[in-house]
């Protein structure tokens, strides 16, 4: 299921694999229709297509990103199906590092931490206003881009398990099974079967 070297929808030339999990793979590609701009392609594996919940969440990730238009959130550029039926999302490539890689053992400088948190908070305000709850906010899902003069900009990524209110894909329901990353889940997420709100992400 390796797509390196192939062209998706006669537009995205896949150059390398960035990562993979049990449900999908993430690739670095070039947008042939836009001056070879770098993009990220996320593709569901064939086995994942048999899981209705995974397919629903994948489609809702596209829906969530399409709703959001904020500089602190990664942009969606397109979505579709491969010739074999696998689903894919094309997203903005963020040239930077994860927040996780920037947190030293002794802890982060207070002013820098506050500046980063301020940006994450601004992004969350917009995300929540659009009726979306990330549910997996952690240092690995926060990208940091550094521009000239040391300006640091936050990008929130990976809406793979986001909760989408008034979704056109599927009705919003309360999860009986906890969803998220245990170390960063709010108490109501850990308990399961409870309503997820903006407070859950902020926690």
C-alpha cells in the first residue's frame, strides 16, 4: 500500500512517507497544479475501510477542517478517493517542529510557553465557535513554525478524532468508550459516556 512515486488524481506527486499508524499513512507530496507546492496527504489503509466508525471519523476530519479558517489551524486543500477506493485528504504542509520536541526536560521558558499557549487558545476559540472539539490536543499535535526575527507561529493539526456538532456526515453522539490520548484526556473523556465541551480541550 505504499504510494511513494505515484500521482494522486493527476495532481499530487507522492515523494515520501512521513508516518503511519494502524488506520492510515501520511505522505509528503508535491501539488503539480500549484507550482510543485509541498502538501501532506493522509490516506486510509484498505483494512480501515471495513470499519464504519473509522471511515466516519475520516470524513468528519475533512468536514471539520473545511469549516475552520484560522491561521492557527492547518488548512485542508482537497479530499477524494484513490482508484482503489481508499479515501485521502490533502492538507497544508507545515514546515516546522512539534511542540513536544521543543519542551526540554527542565521545562520551557515561561514567556515562550505563555506566547505559545496564547496562540493555541486563539485557535481553540475559533475551532469551538465552529462547533468542533479536537479531543486529542497534545504537544505532538501542535506544530511550531519559526519565521524571520524568531517569530514563532502555532498550527493545530490532526483532527482525526474530532467531535463535529451538526455534522453533515453523521449525527453527533456521546461516546461510551473513551477517545483520545490517556495522558491528556479530561476526566469526562476518561469516564466516557459524558458530553464533550470546549472545556475538555482546554483541560
